[in-house]
C-alpha cells in the first residue's frame, strides 16, 4: 500500500466532514485541480482507505428517539459461539453496532429504537433469543455530546 502524503490527508479530512462533495468541489477545497484529486480518490478507494461514503440521517426526525447500549455475556466462549452470536445480532435492523469485548462482558451493542416500549419488545422477542445469551445489561443514552467516526488525521 502506498503511503499517504499531506495532500491525501487534506482530502481525507475534508471528506470526513463533507463526504458528498464531488471531485470538482473537493479539488477546490484542497487546492488542486480535479484530475489529480480524482486519481487520489480512486487510489484510496482501491486500497480500501476510503471504505464508503454514506448519508447521515437524523434519527429523531425519523421517529427514533432512544439509544440503548446493551452489554451481553454469553454462556459459552468458543469461536463458533462468538461468531454465531455476532452474525445473528447483526441481522437485527435496530442493532447499529456489534462489538466483541475483552473483559467481563462479551459483546456491546448499540441499539436505536423509537422508545423504551420498542426496546422492551426488541429485548423480549429478539435479544434474549440470540444464541448463547446468559446475561443482558442495558443502559439508556440520556444525551450525546459527541458522535463522530472521523479519524484524527
């Protein structure tokens, strides 16, 4: 993989905050012409540095008012148990993040729901049915001060 220079990093910084810019607008923002920016973008996409460009929606405007962090402990910890749980949890649309942890808890899920009743139904009908679940701990998000996936480039 080719190393990133300062221009690549400038491009990535701009894209992290405004991923919907076209090559011409991006070129203007980083001080290059469109062709070199397009080549750099293509290279970084081919190398997997740029994985995707997505649209960020406002969950509250779409009726999703509640975020719940769920910590799950499994009854078994073999590779198959972990993979089965992760695969099944990932299929639930309300589950936004599935993370395997080292420590007392095996998995952390970030779940978005309309309200606590929605979460209650989800927990009773889906989460407790996931393979190997021994224990579930839930915490409701009260306020989010920062939420970014931007890397400190």
